[in-house]
């Protein structure tokens, strides 16, 4: 996969930040250890009062921009970060995703040398997510299900086989060709969630481009969400799909969810931990309920929506009619 042209591409890393902690500090340290040079690390920090400039004085390529909590948007804030970049490739990360090795950026950059089955150009390449040490058992399996050990380039030809997974991408760690990104108009400016999949869906479905999953590029990232948090997260996911039905038209997410539950149950039995299955089924039920309610959010009262969402400020800021 080595390519001199790719080795000369410049890279900026763009990270939305909120309440930075020791994990974020470790992320910055790991970025400083990368074998592939990073031109700038552009931080879009929510609330200036939460930023301690002295804590990060030793990082020379850091560029910090502040937004208020009211201004933050999953797509819009990342677009503002992209406007500060002139690099060939922009790598978007979240502030809790830690590079697992020194070759993360290298492997992401090399992915842009690939093409789809019919010559489709790769415009985005996302990394494999590995679980944190404290990650729960079932969530560990979910990570391996969503982020397998084998890389793949996905195009419209994969829709029949992969369904919704064709569009799967994650801004936890995802690199974008900046020229293609700007030409496409960037992320959706106003979205509750899921800006990465919406971008990927439009790229694959309408622009006939390709998305690369790069298993060799690895970050450590996971959450131990409870049932209520999963319901809220999937509610927001359903809202994003309802608001952008042109991207997800005719593609069902339910099939992938059922497949995950079945495979996880089989894995738990194989691991001789069948007593974890009732909890898995309960949490999966909360996920599905949240997703169904999110898809139908326009029929719900505003008060209920505020209870179901993870992002209450989104509804207030945008004055969404429901």
C-alpha cells in the first residue's frame, strides 16, 4: 500500500472538545507520537471556561477555537473546524478516542490510495475501535461486531449485502479527503447526531464514492451505557434518520440490530455466560424502543421528546417543530 504521493499528503486532526480530562491529555500525547506527521491539531472547544491553556502549553501544533454550548452542533461545529484546515486530509476524532499505536494516521492516509470495485474514489476512511479495559463483556462483542479485524472498501454495490452497514462510518476517528469534503458541502450543518453516516450515505448513494474501513488503524474507545442511556442514544439516531430520510430511504436498520443480538447471545453461550443474556435482551429492547420513538418523533409531545433525547440543547437551539 506504500505510495510516495500519499506519503506527501498533509494531515490536520480536528477534535471537538468538552470538559477535557486525563483521557484527552493521553490522546494528545499519542498523537504526538505518530509516525506520520500531523501539521495541526485543531480543537473546537465548547465553553472557554473549561479550557486550561497552561495544561497544554508544550504542544506546539495545537490550535484552539472556542464555541458556546448553545452554538455547538455535531455537524456545524466540525464544519467550523474544517474551515481552519488547508491540509490534504482531515482526521476528525472525539476527545475520548485514544490512538492504540503510532501508525494510526499512517494507515488512515494510505487508505485513500484504494478504490471501490468499479473505481470509486475513497473519500473517507474510518478506524477500528477497540474496547477500554473497563468495557463490559457484551459491549466488547459489539465492538468486534461493528469493527471487525478485516478492512473493507464500501460502495453502492454493497447495499444488497450490507444494508445500513454500507453507510456505517464513525467520526470517533475518521479521515476525509478535504477537497472532496469541501466540494460535497461538508457535514450537514444542523443535525442532532449521525453526521458521519449521513455524509457517508450521501457519498455512496448519490456521489458514487467509496468509504474505507481501515482495521489496521486503531483507537481505544468504548462506553458502558445503561438501558436508559441506550434508549436516548438510539432515540437521537432515529431522529437523524427521520430528518434525512433521503439518505436512508429503503434501508432498514432493524435487520442489523437483530443480527447483533443473535450473534451476541450465541457468543455468550459459547463463553459459558448465559446469565448475561436477559440483560442483553433488556438493553436491546431499550435500544429498539428508542429508535422507533425517534423515527416517529414528530408525533410525540415536546415534553416527552425532552425526556427521550441525549441532546436537549439541540431542540431548544433549533426550535424544532414537532
